[in-house]
C-alpha cells in the first residue's frame, strides 16, 4: 500500500478537494483490480471514510448557503424601521 492510502493521514484534516481527489484515486485503484484482498479492503475502508468527509463538507456548505439565503430574505430589523 502506498502513502496515499496510509491510515496515518488524518482524513478530518483534508479539504473537500483533497478528499475528493483522493477518493477518485482510490476508486481507480480498486477498479484496476490489481490489489490483494487485504489491500482492497483497506482501500475500500479509506474510500468510505473519504466519501463521508466529502459529504460532511457538502452538508456544511449547504447549511452556510441556506443561512445566507435566509439572512438575505429576512425582513428588516426593528432598528432599520425606527431610523426612517
């Protein structure tokens, strides 16, 4: 197994792009079918963890967008009305 799939690399520190790119490499390696069963299982587990990390990023991004949309469409505050 190479350094890319080393469990020592903490997935929680990866950006969305890093996790996505590594997930693509893991899937490609699995699709080649040249790994041993042990290596394939380790790759599969890493891929699952990377997919979860990507999902965390996407859920967080959606929450931020939803909050921004809500703030943009919220009625003016009472302070804004009293200063007219």
